[in-house]
């Protein structure tokens, strides 16, 4: 996700007003992300995101499974998809690698992404539209191209901001929602992990 910093001259009175809500009954607003890691099994068909609280804070930060807490509204701006993977050392000529698995998920299975809220579909789009938020994107070679020194790593396109929603979707508190990846039958070389991140503005109770 590209960093965008707007610089605007402001006086102290304006800054003090901006740093607090209008009153204690109104929410504060902050830039925020919700993210969730889920595994794509070797024979995956549907993978659901944000439907469970992750014990490991590096794997997800949703506080209530499948919904927002009672005092939270989230205005969605963009959605990215990263593959949480390590490199593959190709052991022989033509041996499958992480690149093959990503091709199977994104092309072979013709995967689509569904976002639903209160059992109603709000986003239905091919997975190709959900690009990475950043990270390494490289393949390297040491020695012969058929040996174990051929390292492979891949992400899904470059960090251009991902799938842009532009604030048109607001997730209210205690309303069920989910992101699902649905694909036709394929067989991956191993389980792969994907991370969906929702970028936007969080409105929450003060204190």
C-alpha cells in the first residue's frame, strides 16, 4: 500500500479540535486496518476470512468473529491480498514451486472473492483485482537452472493500493460480514497462506 501524507498548515486551536471528538458521546476516527490470515489447503474450494479470532496477533486482529464490536464503524477504502509464503528451492528441472501454486489459485481455479454483509453480496470480483500490499517479489538463480539453487518467490502483482472501494462501503457494528475466496478444484503442492487486509477509517468510542 502506497503511503500518502498530506501536509496542511493548521493553528493550535484547530489541532486541538481535531485531536478530540465533538463531545464524549461522539466517536473518534483513526486510520486503521483489519487483517486476517487463512490457509489454502492443497484441495481448497472455499476459504473464509474474518470468521474467527486469531490467538496470534500477527495472524489477525478482528476482535469479534465475523463482525465489528458494538462501538465500531469501519469505512472501507481498499482491500489487499498478500501471500504469506517462503521461497521454494527448485530441486529439479520442471519441479513445481510457489509460482505454480499461485498460478493454480489465481488462474487454474478461476478464483473469485465474495464479500457479504448480512447475507447480502457487496463485492464479487476475480481474485486478480486484489493485489499485494508490498513485500518481496523476486526469483534468483545460483549455479545451474536445474539445481536446488534456483530460488522462487512470488506475490500477486505489485502494491498499487489493491481493490479500491473508496469509502463506498461502511461496516456497522454487530453486523455479520465475511470475505470468501471460492475456486474450482485444483491440487496445490502444499498448503498456502493468504492474508486479506481491509484499509480504511475506524470510528470508535472514546475511552
